[in-house]
């Protein structure tokens, strides 16, 4: 997962995308602080509109800037799967798969959240 980027890098990405009129999924991932895979999943699932041109995925700049990271509720089966994945995957990888924050994965695994799900 990408970390925080500097204000200069953020501005550089936005300026470059403004000149082109679109942003790439890789740039979108860097701006949002998520992996490239997360952005492609958002596109695949219809949460983020993108188009292909010359074999490359492009996201309209206005769509990218208006986009808000999806949030979701976890079902009981999701919580069970998270517990099963513990030890084999990092909290960040699990969190990305379920659209939650890595610290919430830790809370689930320590029994501080969703303790009623067995």
C-alpha cells in the first residue's frame, strides 16, 4: 500500500493530469494512498468510472477528484474470513481486500471489535 505523499508530489500529479485531462490508475493509487490493485478493483466493480484508450486505462480527472474511497460494512462471514486469513496475510493486505482500515483488522483479531461473531 502506498504511503503518504508529499504536497509537492501531489501537486505534480494533479498538474500533469490537468494538462492531459485524465489520470492513470497508478497515479490515482498514489494520490489515494492505496495500491494499484485497489484502484483497478474500484474500476472493475463500477465504483470508479474509467475508459480504455490505446490499451491504457484512463480516469477522467473530474471523476478522480470527486471520488471518495468506498466504505463498507462487514458481514459475519467477512469477519470469519478475516480471522482465517490472519497469520498468512498482512493486516494491510486483508484490509485492502475488504475495504477497511488495517487497524480495524487488528481490532477484529484482538477481539475488540465484532467479538460476537464466532
